[in-house]
């Protein structure tokens, strides 16, 4: 840590929120604060010097990755970080697997409106490996649909050892606990490793989690750092996966080898115990001090953020308790109504969602997400039992369009609002050029969201552009596309008339 940052952090120690808080005080009643940087909003009731250090290092990581991969690679919706003081206080806010909290030191939850990093400040010696692991998932999110879990986690572990050295960074340093696991447990056959999914016991259960992460790291490290010939072939793997090849097929084709042969290479690599790191040169110094702004947040804000975190990981019943608590604390605040409205929408209770969100607006809400969800629920109520939509009367259409335009005005980079407005304009049929423009923008913002392509093709068909629609739908025929979406695309393709040669 550089001297300027040390001085700044030392000054923070005199702030009222830095005093130790008793672990016996309920979490929502502790003194929470927000730390805001250029690209992150960190919420915590932990030690402010730890939060400041983490916030600065996140900005370092982002800057370094932007220099390596380009500014577009780090573009994303707002990033919120929930930094709990310790693992025990974080446990009630972990995702569930078979009714029990998953054993995690931290996790990343992706959203179109907000990306969420959740971690415990005391989870590791310095906590940074968990942070960098989780943030890597965000930076590499465009590969989520095609990369198997072993590659997603292996890459995240490679970047978790990120260390800035002025105009350079090091990644891929040896990870002691993985090496310990690999000496204590036998390697999984690669066929089994490749078959692990996000809902597999090996991915979620504590007793299996170690070897899965350890071997995923080992294999990725070998392919990226440990063998120059394999490193040269590594980029082919993603290309073949994107073409729709299975994990095993893409792997054997990319590296021109069988799984047993690669297993032998991996065993030899592990036995050698020579693990180098990867040094990367940057164009500017990322170790410079960062601007941080801290503010105390109210109890109602705290309850909202805790409820919001729970809602996003599918723990709606507990989320409702926090939103209801927020309403009791501050009934004049829009936040409780926003939370209850979003929860109702998540539970497919349109009437309740609309009512709560209307109350949020009456109490001053300007949330882009609230405007979007309100429009979404109003529009859904116009669909028939088969979820088909027809053109609305002028006043009803104007009300929905106005809410979507408000959402986009507040957050132009919110892909779902761009997509819904585009689809809405297809249904209305009055401005198909605008529909296509909004859908193209949604695809630009979230190229990994394949459903946006399907909507764009419908706009192109409505504009009598069959060739463009066919080209848009063609990628949706690949095996890695959602089965239902693939079937819908194939059905539309079969109905598109072929152009008559001139």
C-alpha cells in the first residue's frame, strides 16, 4: 500500500463509524456506511480502513484489466459490494443449496441492473483473493453461456492472485490451499471435471468443493502459464465452444489431444511443483491512490440493501422481512415500497407489484429499475393466457412507453429497458425503426443475452427484412442455446420466405 493511501486511511480512523461494533448487536442495527469510488459502491458495517483498502484495490484491478482488454471489457451495470464484517455475519445472506447456505467465502451475483459482490472482510488473510475472484466473473461474463464451470472458476482463480506493481501486474501465482488439496486428494478424471455443473454436488457441497476448485485452477494454470505450446492453443477453446461444440469435444479439438493424454500431462505438471506467475505490462501506473467518498447510511437504507441482496439470491421470504422492517422505520421513504414492489414482481404478483411501485413513485422514487418493473408488469397484464401481445389503445400505450423512457433516461445502459421498449414498439407497430434501434442497443449492452436476438429478428420481419432476420436468428440454432429459444428460432426460420433472386 502506498504512502498517500496510508495517510488517507489513517485519517479515516477518526471518523465516527470506524469504532468497533459489538457482534451482539443485530446486523441491521449496526452502523453501516457507503464507500463510493468511480465504479463501485461498497456497503459495510466493518472497519472503514479495510473497506477503503478493498475499494482502492478493486479500482486498481479494474484499471489494469481495462488496459489489457479494452474499456468495453470492463463496461457493466453499477457494481455494489456488500462487505460483511466476518463469515458468521455473512452466512444468513448466502445462497441456499438444498435448503442450507452454500459454503462460500464470497460470491458474485450478476444482474442486468446491478452486479453484486458479496464477501466477508475476514474471510482470508487480506480478503483480496475472494474479491478479485468474484470481480473476474463479472469481467468475463460474456463467456458465461459457453464456458463450463471448471473454466469459469479456473480463470477466476488465476486472476484472484492479482498484484499490481506500478506499470505491471502479476496473475497466476501459486495458491497454497489448492496445492495442499491436490496433494491430499486424487485428481478427478477430466471427463468428470467437465461434467460438473452449477447445480452439481461437487460444485456446491463443502466436502467436494475443494478438489473441484483446485483442479480447475491447476488445469487452467497449466494451459495459460505452464506450457507455451498449450498457451498458444488456449484461445481456440473459446472459439470452438462458441461454435456450439461440447466441452469435451471443444477441448480435444483445441489441444489436439485426448483426455487421458491431457490427464497425464496434468499429473506430470503437478509432480514438478514448478508454478510460475504471469507478468503483464501496463501502459500506466495503476498503484496510484484513489479518490474515495464515505457517508453514513440510514437504518432504512441498511434494511433495503440487506433485503435487496436477499431478493437477488432467491431468498424472498427473508428479504420481505427487511423491506417490511424498512417500512416500519421510515414509512415516508420510497425504499420500502421499491423493495416490496420488486419482490412482488419476482413472485409474479403483478397487481401487488404495481401498487407498491406506484406508492414508491408517490414517495419520490426515481429508481430506473422501479420504472422498468412497473412498465413490465403493466405490459404483462395486457397479454393473453399464452403470453401473446396485441396493440394497445393510445392512452394505455403512452403510459407504458413513458415509464420505459423514464427508466432509460435515468440509466441509458440498462439493457432490459432498451429491449422491452423495442419489443413494445414491435407490438404497437407505429415506429419499427425505433424498435430496431432499441433492440440493437440492448444487444450492444448485453451481447450474451440471446433472447434479444430473437426480438430483433421479429422487428426485422415486421420491417420486411427477411435476410437480416435469418442472419440474426442463425446463431440461435447452436446447441449451447437454450432449448426453448432454439426451437422458437428454428420455427421462425422455417416460416421466413426466401428472397427471390433478382
